[in-house]
C-alpha cells in the first residue's frame, strides 16, 4: 500500500485551492492519504473558530474525486 500522512497545513492549502498546494499534488497523487489525530483536532477547532456552516463542513469531509474515505 502506498500511503502518506498529510500535515494540517497541506490539508488546508488543498481545501482552499491555495497555489502553494501545487507543490504537494504530485507527491501525494494516487496515494492513500491520512491525517494524525492532532491534525483532526486542529481542523475541528479551525472550523469552530471560523463558524463554518453544515454545508462547508460536509464539503470539507467529502474526499476529492478519485479519492476514497
């Protein structure tokens, strides 16, 4: 299995469509991606602090096309 753990900053850059995320697209393409428990906690806190609605949270939790949960 070809897997990788992705850091909080990378997850957020990819989600936001930040141009800095382009540097990570090739190394993670086609890999099973995971996050640490700390990244999950940081992302949860981040969404609470920014008062995300249910739609945005749902979109964030939906994997990109070609990826599975």
